[in-house]
């Protein structure tokens, strides 16, 4: 148990006040019934089995931030980092600020933010490994880094940037509410260290002494509708109608008098000049997701078309199955799918713990996507093993695997779409994400079949097949194109961070965006011509080659834009701290080598294959089977 100092100041101790029964979201502040089995349990802090005697132990606690008093000294950050031994490049609590007005009527509003231990923690429901738990004790949302395998999905879904992905350790960690201090009736370390008495802590909805407000939002704070965070604010200054951010995020905030709060709008910091930005676009942190989604969607589409076409007796597909191109085609589909899964797995902070991704099938769309795609891969693998032999019994077994693959492929694709419908990332939270994924499945699935058919079958005898595949490609591209048009229209006029993403799309990556659009239009026209006229002779081969290259470039640019453009509903940073622009500058100039700048290179992507193989050897099959059994028990 945490040992308080003999000279602990009085302001560091929690107050025992009269508490409300419900918070402003209608949730009970008392988190358990008096006879609940959740009571009288030890938190086993540092192996101590003692139970804290805090009288409000089972009430929802939260932070109180008085922005009037915050002087931006960062003492709260330092105290938190020191207590939790947090490395320099991450922080459980961080201080950012927004600005308004000009001299002599200049205003600066500081915001100190950590985990808000929400009523509806989306990190908990999103995490595929079940590393998160919301405790009855204090309502604390705690995370176990040892369970985490470093996918980073919790950092996507949290609106407040609370979970911190450490690229060196390859795992996530975050604020733990200092529950060890709460057990002995002390406030969290950040609160005790605050010089200006700006931070406070206690049972939620209790207004501290000498405070007159308990707002749920201040300028720069994301909407509370997503998670119902347990933090309250005081900000009595008459704020200007417009406040701006000092980080490189192209956002500012306008006051909406009808709603009584500030709404994010675009701040055209980068001007209107258009750029390519090839390097940032094509070598981003999420490049593995680009390859995985494209490869998986293409192989699900190709395999499903082959199996369904064969079962439905479509002549062109049946003829293809009986030709010498079928075995190489199935092997190519298997190879592409394997490559996509490999890239995704190696993207994890702890690739050797991939099997933990099935832990949260009940709640997490990531777990469900992993389950669906894994079952698809199993069905595909089973078909490769049993379906390439001309033996009736083996063919029957292969058809069972094929059915599993087709069905689970559809499930995996659906949850691949669902996991990107994230309210905290408005640019993704649009139906166009689904149209893009379905369009890719159709167009690249058909393209995969067409490439092998053109390479191994005579053009004269396969015109019907190629024209049919060209029609499917055209449909897929049209679906994708329609979604892009609707998405651009909705994002351009939006009053959320998606509008800022659109602004970056037409400026920072404006030329790359135009190239993607031009290639999409060109591909639709070319493939429509092929669908009508077919392919013949040298010109046909050249047209097919141009189509393949053009579609690959289009897909690489389009899917990369999808990942690099998303702007989350995160807290404003400072000039150096929590500022992606400074991080990019530090990595480009070498400042990142100095740890005091708080910038880390993503070293876990250099995870060596021999280390992975060694870990797999040390993990027994029995251990993995026991883990899988525990998931379903």
C-alpha cells in the first residue's frame, strides 16, 4: 500500500463531502449496491492485500480543472511522470492551450488533461485484448500494459488522447487515477503538485470550495456525448468568439450561442497551396494497415467470386476452375492474403502476442474483425490443402472450407468497416468507409482473377470471362467513386474535425488527391471500354498492363490518404508538446535523438524475425491452447 509522508499537507487529502446520487448524465454515482460481490475486494497494490478505508471508495470520482487558475507550469505533468516512471516521449497528463484575441486584449486558456475515467469508456469496449477494466473502486478505468499487444486501437477511439502508445516498448499505458493514493485518502499526484490550485479531485459533481462552476466543456475540449467523461471545469473569463490552437492542427473553435459551447472549424494555417507530400503519404505509421486492408479485401473478393461462381454454375468461372490457371490463381490469392496478415501482425507492438486479439469478441469490433479474417484465412488455407486434388472426398472437405471462407470473409469485411466508424475520428465516421472497402473488394478481387487469366489463358478463349470481370471492376470503382464524392461534399461543409481533414486533403496532399481522383476516373473509363470491347492482341495486353499499374497506384494513394488525413477529436497541444508538426520537424532534423525533446522514433517496427521466432519457440503450444480455451470459457 502507498505510504503517505508524515508531513503530507492537508490540501493533498480527499474531502468527505455530501454527494449527489446521480451525475448529470443520469448515471448513479454509487457504483455498486451495498451487498454487491464487487465490494470489499483488495486492489492488490504492490502485492498488498489490504483494503482501503476510503468512505467513498465505491463512488465515481473525477477531476476538476479550474482554467482560471492554471499558469501552465506543467508541474502536474512532472509529478505524474515521476510517480509512474513515465518515459520522456509519452505523458499520462499533458498541458495544452488555446489562444484568443490580440494585444492588448489577448487571452490564453490552459487545459490540463489526463484520462477522464469515463462512464462509457470506449477504450474498454474497443480493446481486443481486454487490457482495460472499469473498477467499482472510484470508477477508475485501469489498463494492464502486460496484456496489451500494442495495436493502438484504444488511442484511435479515445477522444481525449488518454491512452499512450509507447513505440519503444510496443504497448499502451495510461493514467491510473493514482488509486494507490486514493486508498489512503490522498488525491492523485498531479492534483497534489498543482501550484495554482487549478486541479482538484473528488467524487464527481462535487464542486470544490471557493469554486462556482462545474462545466462539462471548455474551448478545445471534445464533445462529451461520446464517452460521458468524469471531469468538470471552471472558466469564468469572458472568452472571445473565436479561439485558436498553437499546434499545427488546422483547427480553431467558434462559439455557438444557441448551443452555448464552442464548435471546431477549419483554420487555414497552411494556406491554399497544394502539395504532393509523397514521403509522408506513402511511408506513414499506418502503411501496414494500408497493405493489410487492400490485400485482405482483394483476396476476400477474389475467393468469394470464384467459389460463388462455381457453386452457381456460371460458365466462365466453371471453365476457369477447370483450366490450368486455377491452381496458380488460388495460390496467388493465398500468398497475397498471407502477406497482408503478416504486415498487420508485424505492425503490432508485440507481434508474438497476436493470439490475444481474440480476447474481446463480446465487445470489440477489432476482435471480431480478427476472428472473421482469421476464419477466412483458415477456410482459404483448407481449400488450398484439400481443393487442389481431383479426389471426391477431398473436394467435399474443400467445399466445406470454402463455405467457411466465403461466409467468414463477409463477416470480417463488415467488422473491418465497423471498427473504423469511430466518433472520435469524424473523417472515418462516414458510410463512405464501407463503400470504399466494398468497392476495393469488387474491383481488386476481379482484377486479381483477371491478371492470372490473362497471363495463363489465351485471350481468344477467355473474352467472356474478362469482359465479365471488367464489368465487376467498373461497378467496384463506381461504388468507390460515388462514396468519395459524397464524402468530400459532407466533410467540406462539416462543423467537426472532418472538415480540417478535408482541408489538408486539398492542400497538404492536394496534388496526390487530384492524382488519385484522375486515376479513378481514367480506370472507370478504361475498364468500361474493356467490358464492352474485350481485350485482343498486343493492344489488349498493353491496355491490361496500364489498367493494373493505374489501379495499383490509385489504391496506394487512396488508401494512404484515408489513414494520414484523419484528425481526431483530441485535446489542443502546445508549441512543442503534443504537436505533430514539431514531432515531424524533430525527426527530420535529428532533434528526436535528444530525449529531452520528448520525441521517440518508432523502434518497435525494427522487430527482428529471429526475435519473433525465438519467442514463438519459447511459447508452448499448450500455453496458446489454454489461452484460447480461456477466451471461450
